[in-house]
């Protein structure tokens, strides 16, 4: 699944960067969310992740993920999948990472 996320602690805050891409790499939707980091409140960090996910979905990540899921279901039905870390074109030809 062509999705990624990265979290960094910056001072007293947490910064999340996430992305969703089509199997071809285009389109690629990237977003960020930041907020205070409190060790006593882990749900606050989870809420940042939800905020980022909702932002990506609002900007078009849902249809991209639907296409990727459909492709993977079709490949699973044929007993093939793209190589781990690689991608596949519409014909199911995998390319290494």
C-alpha cells in the first residue's frame, strides 16, 4: 500500500508528515499536522494522526486508496502481488524499489 507516515519531536511538540500515492506515484498527496507533545496524554498524539488522515482524505486520498485496494484484490485473485517495497503498473508488472 503506497502510504507513509513519519513523526518527529520538535521542542515541546510533535510533527506528523503523511502521504498517500497512487501505485504509479502520481498523484501523491502529502500533509502535515503538528501539536503539543504531552507524555501524559498519548491520545493527543493519536488525535493528530486522525487529523492528518482526515486532511489527506479531504484532499483526495480516498479514491486513490480505493484504486490501490481494487488493484491488490485483483492481483490476489490471480495469485500475484507487486514485490515488497516496489510498485506495479496497471498490467500487474512489478518494479523493484
